[in-house]
């Protein structure tokens, strides 16, 4: 199992819209993430900063599967104007795990 920590930011003034979309996340999107093998997925927000944590057996395989699906493409297109991202298709910087303890 891989533990993945990711970081990105929303653009200034887009914080509440980002929160709103995640309160109303599409069931077909959460089903897709589950089918990709993603577990324990959490997004934390502090100001404009977002920290995401998830667990998955194979991150590369899961991310390829998710980003290839229409529902994911529609979601990314919807959120793209809100994000201050280095990559509009996968707007997250994956972080190095330096410590873990169960």
C-alpha cells in the first residue's frame, strides 16, 4: 500500500466555491475514485492551501485510470479555474513521506 500526500492551492477568492463543490461532490466521481482503489481519501484546507492524503495500492495506475475517465475530466474542467496549479490535468504536487507510525 502507498500513502500519498499531495499539496496544491486554490486561487485567492475561490476558497468558498472549492468548499461548496466538495460538499456537493458527484457520487459518480466518488465511485470512480473507489474503483481506482483509493482509500482513506481526505482533503484538508488552510486558507488557500490544500493538503490531500490517500492510500492506494498503486498510485501511478490509479491516477492513470482516474484521469482517463470522462467524469474525472468534467470535474477537473469545472475546478480548473479555481486552482493555482502547476498542472491542470493533475494539479497536485506529490510530497515525500519522511515519517510514518501506525
